[in-house]
């Protein structure tokens, strides 16, 4: 029997050529996961290793490592492959007729896709065929950003990086998606890592500068704001000079006009005018005018305070935008900033920017009121379809009439986001009304996003239906904030004139949650002590007294006390009446734990806490065994699935929690998008947000 304490003998194993070629990719993957672990432990890049400051010069992309360090990872990869073979297993290369390769024609076809629905179909094609071509992920992420879908673009870029971790363009797109979604701090950190890793090209410079400008806008009334504006200008200036030296007209235009704008914002009108003139010359060198060259010339005119010429150029640019809502929103944002800087009405040119509004559609249709056939409802709904270009629409699908309305909106080319109260299998879609399960799934597959409020329920309840509607409201508001556009709430009504969208009737008093006997929407917090397993027997009592005692102290003194608190060893569960209480308590708890010197108390210095938040309908019960009040339901365990994926010392939240917080206009904390994370114990993936303090920007 082989001694498990001894290394596997691989001296006689010789790797075949095809496996030797695999070692470099595996070595890069080993380094990538090492970086992820270090970053989760709050390590940062530093020119010299410093364990006390948690800095390492090796926190750079694999291709930037010295060859001596790469060799360590290669040895790990080679020995892993050899060990598998030494143990009697075989490793077979992919079949010769493996996954289809993307042709240039296919990529060109994807670039011409005009709807988010079509782009999502292309994304599903990648998943189903296991294509690992980074060009496809770059193109889809870029197109989704242009269409105003930064969260989906972020996930696509993240998926591509699984196959090509060193792809700089995918890292750039991922960071830009975060910046456009409002997660400025994470975007800044990501781009700073690229910059410090040696990627000082014009594209990275410009994107990093953009995040510093955003931070200045957030902090302009505080002393540190000016520093971010100055850094933004320096990076734009460096990017401009690098682009011109490389003959990169596009990079020169982007960085140059922003260097001019930041110069104006800093009060340096002379530099701003000089750069604006140079950028105008660069724009004129384009073989044919495109959106960005025309928009940049318009900005140059604003810098010269020629608003009339800027207006005409912005109008020309709009004709070249190709329904790129994300690009147009970014341009409008910049125009408002410059108009304000030159003493004009910031919204004076808003009419030049066709940024579609976000429509929150409340359907009042029910099966008793609607036609008896799906296709008939869809035809009737055509009268209610907006005719003013592409729009973003958010709806709840509660029954087949709602689904027929969604189909009508999709057929007209609109982008639709849907919230289902329960899983598709539990929706009230009767076959005799022309709605089969296949049709339901076909319509949902065309939607930009589908969120299931309570996936493990087979029937909804009044509380769960109201919960789904609040999720719809919050998701629509988050999207409107990301695009900096209007949120329009409308009722889909049916009267003698047929179906139509009408301005929503806003209740004089806010909607109260259903006071069902035991079921209510509440917030749930799960937490776990990191490095608890390192405790020896002598430290267990100290852990209970000092670590758990600190948590008890926070609980007893907080203004946001929970309805219920439970603990089992190193695990914690709290239930709160409101999301505001849960969010603020989680940050108080995090701050107390990360600010304590646990080593001074005789515990591991790395001792920390992972905290996860979720919210949903749960049931209040009386536990017959403990004879104490408790809470149960499918949503109680959701936070427990997120917690293992949360970095130590951080607070993560579900998409449901972030959407409800937005719907309730909670401003006590911020929720910044992290991405689709795989949940613990094989529970699929889940959109996740990072919860930070209201004034935390980095």
C-alpha cells in the first residue's frame, strides 16, 4: 500500500507532446488562482515582498512574471499531470472534430447584431459549444456595453477570462463594465492592477483615468477629490501622448479630448483650448466620420464655449450611434459636465442624446379579463407597444396574458427584463390557452434577463407576488441609474380602446407589505468565522469569550438589532425586519471584527468573518423542540450559499437584496456589482453584489 505521506513517484513518467503543451496553460491557471487567494486575503502589489503590509511583487499577470517564477508554476503543472498518469489514469486530448471554431464571417455577423436578445443567443451558443475563442467574448462584451447592458457585459468578459486569463482587452472590458454600472472602486482597483502590471497603453490609461474622474465627481466636495482629478488628467495626458507616438488616432482622440476636459475642470483653460484644437485635427484625419470622432469634436466645441456648433455635431453623432445606448449615455454625461463647467444649463443639449428610458410596466391583466388564446392577447398588446425606438422594459410575468405582452414587446425589437414569482414550472400557463411549457421557455429565452423570485416554490402567494414586483422595481431603478436615464412607471390597461400604456397611478401612501399571519419579506444575514479550523483546543474558550463576545457586544449596542440571532460553532445567522437594518448592522459587525487585533488576544491574526446578505419571504414559526421563535423558508438558506464565496472581511449580498434596497430607496450603504458567482454545494450561479459604506469609494 502506498504511503499517503510520501510524494507520488513520477520519475519514470514522460509527458507526451500534447500534454507538455498543456503545462503552460495550467501554469498560468495556477498563478491566477494564487492571485485570487492572495487578493481575497487583502494582499496588494508592491515592489518588494512585505508580509506585514501584505504586499508582493508577484501579484501581476502570469506573462509579466520573471521566468524563474514561471518555472515554479510549470513544475506544479507538470507534476500534477505526471501524478495523474502515475496513478494509472489516462488523459485524452479533445476529439479532432471538437468544438466549432469561430470564423471571421461568424464574428462579423455577431458584430452586426442589433438587439440584446440576439447577442444573448450568441452567448448561449458559446456556452453550448464550449468555444474558448477570446475574440468572441471580447466582441460580445463590447457590444453589450454599447447597448447599455454593463452587468451582462461584465459576466461575458468574466467568462472569457476563464479561458484567456491574460487577455488584457477582456480585463479592460470587465473594468469598464464595472465603471458604467457604478462600481467605481472595484473598476479602479482592476485597472490599477493592469497599469502596475505594465499595461500602460492608451486604452488602459484612458479607462483608469475615467475611474479617477468618477471618484473626483463623487468626492469633489472633500479634500481628496482634487487629487483624483489631477491623477485623471495626468493619465489622460500620458495616454494621449502614447497614442500619438504609436499612430493610434482613436486612442489619441479619446485620451486627448478627456485630457482637455480635465484641464478645463482644473481651471487650466489655456491647456484645454490647445488640446481641443489638436483633437479636432485628429478627428478630421479619420477616413470617415464615426460616432466617437463627431462626439469628440462636439466636446472640443464646448471647450471653446461654441454651444451651437457642438449641438450640430452631437446631432450628427447621434445618426452614427446605432442604438448604442451605453455609448450615448456616457457622451451625455460628459456633455452635462462640460456645460456646467462653462456656466451653461447642464441639460441644455439633452435632446441631442437618444438615450432610451427604462419603462417599468405594471400589468393589470388577469386570465379572467384577457382573451382565451395567447396569440390573441399578443395581437391586442401590439397597440400598447412603444413606437419611439428601442426601449428597456421591466415586467413581472404572473400568467399567460403577461407572457403574451412580453412576446409583443420582443417582436417589436424592445429589450425586455422579466421577473417570475416562481420557477417556470410553477407559472399558471394552461395548455388550453395556447401556452405550452415550450412556448414559455422560448419567450423567456429571448429576454435580456429573467430573475426567479422564489425558485424552489411551486405556487406563489400574495406576499411572494408583491416581492417579485418589488424586485422588478428595484432592477429597473438600478438599470436607470447605470444609464443615467429616466425611469418611467406605466400601467398596462385594457379599456374600450384596447390595450395601452398609461402613466401609472401613484398611491398617496407607499405600498405596505402584506401582513400575512406568518410570512413576511425579511432580511437574512449569514456569517462564518474564517480560520476557525486553525484553532487549537486551548484557543476555543478564548474564541468563544472574545470573538463571539465581540459579536454579542455589537448586537447588544447596535441601533439595528436583529429579530433573531443564532450561532453554531463558527457560524452565525441573523434575521432583520428591514434591509436597512441588515445592511448597516453587517457593516458595523465587519468593522468590529477587522479592526480587532486577534493575535494580541491569543488567536490567529488572520481570524476574520465572511458576511452574506439576502432578503425574501420567510415564515415565522415556533420551534417545537426549542420552544423558541424561529424563521424558515427557501430564502433562509440562500444567504448561506453566498457566504462561502465571500472574501474574508467583506460583505456580499444577493441580487435580490440589492434590488429590494434600490426599490426601497435605501441610501445607508452601497451595493456594487461583483458578477455571477457559483454558489456553494452546487446551487448554480447567482448575481452577487459587494456591500460597502455609503461614503466608501475604494
